C-alpha cells in the first residue's frame, strides 16, 4: 500500500518540497496539504492536483506528517495535532532550532520524530537537507525522510547535536553568498561597471566556482591558488580581505548564527 504524506503549513518551502516529490514520482493522490488560508489551499489543489484538508484530518489520514510552519507557530500546531497522531506516525519537522524532544514531549509516547534543516535552494531543486533522528526514529524513518527531501536536492545525516552548526552553515548559508554578491556588485559599480553587467559577471563566477568545487574534487585552497598568480591582481585583493578580517568575521558570523539557533531551541526566541 502506498504511503500517504501530508505537508502541514504549506508555504514556499513546503510547496517546493511538494512539487519536488511530484517530480520525483510521488502520485498527487498520495499527498495531502494544509494551509492557513482557504485561497492558498485552493491554489495548491489546482496547481498540483493534491487534496487540501484540515490539520486534524491530515494527522488522521497520513502515514508521514511534514510540519513546515514557522517555529513560533509549532507549539499551537502540536496542541491541535496531538489528539489525532498515533504513535506509529512519522513526524518530520522542518522548523529551525526546535529539537526533536519538543515534539516527543507533546505527542504520543514512542512517536518517531525526524528533524530536517533544509534551505531555500529547495525552490530550484538544489537544497541541502540535513537530517537527524529523534529518540524513537529508526534507520527506516531516516530513509523515508531522505526519499522525500531528495526530491529537492541533496541530503546529509548528522547527529542532532550538530543541527545548530548545520543551521548556521547550510540553513543560513545561501544568505551569506547573496550578501557577498551584493557587496561585489557594489564594488563593480565603484570600478565603473553598470549594475547589470557587474551582476552578470559575479553570478556566473559564483556558479562556475561552485560547480568546480562540487565536481573537481580539489580542495578550495588549491582552486584559489590556481587563480592566484605571484604579484598579480588576485593576491592583492586577497591581502586586503585578510587585512580587513574577512575570514575572522565569517567565523564570528557563523558562531553567532549557531548560538542563535541554540537560543531558539531553548525557548529564548
């Protein structure tokens, strides 16, 4: 019998996951969605051919529940779901900073919970989804989560103790690259290029560099050294980056993101 999956709170990431599952071969008839607004539910029904239901109905009908609401809304959602979720349901959380224990305390004893931190490149099927098991989740539960999230990119299993670090590095990671591209675009304008040309140059450089990092098997230091000629333009630029503490700033920024994730996990949101 086919497994039924429900995506609860289907916003941008939830919709990206839904569409990725369908592209990956999931039948729309095996998928349920919930949405806060009726017009949003109708939109998802029309766009993907899935059934839109209420949260309680989804909890009763689906074998796997994927909770994609905002972290601050998760407690209220669990209060609504708890009477309807039997202990054999797999619950997958996509909420940043919330540990699996938060769910296990509010659901039936023994409920398997898997925590997943994905990122916004899920919208273009290039996500990295970091997956951790709760107390009662087995290898089969992790495999099921991987089957779902592989539709929008790559997956990686880590112990839950590493989730805050993964959130800082990967969950927030795309924002750091956008920030860098924004700064480099401004630099291009300062150097005399029109904004659109500076943007195109930087984006293609970023795409090319990312593909080389992924496919070459070379260490990033080696790839950087291949561009860095003695007494050339690149080494002068890198000297200025080091003089301005860019490497140290990146380390501090990632530590700050990790610490904030820990604060959210402890309820100090």
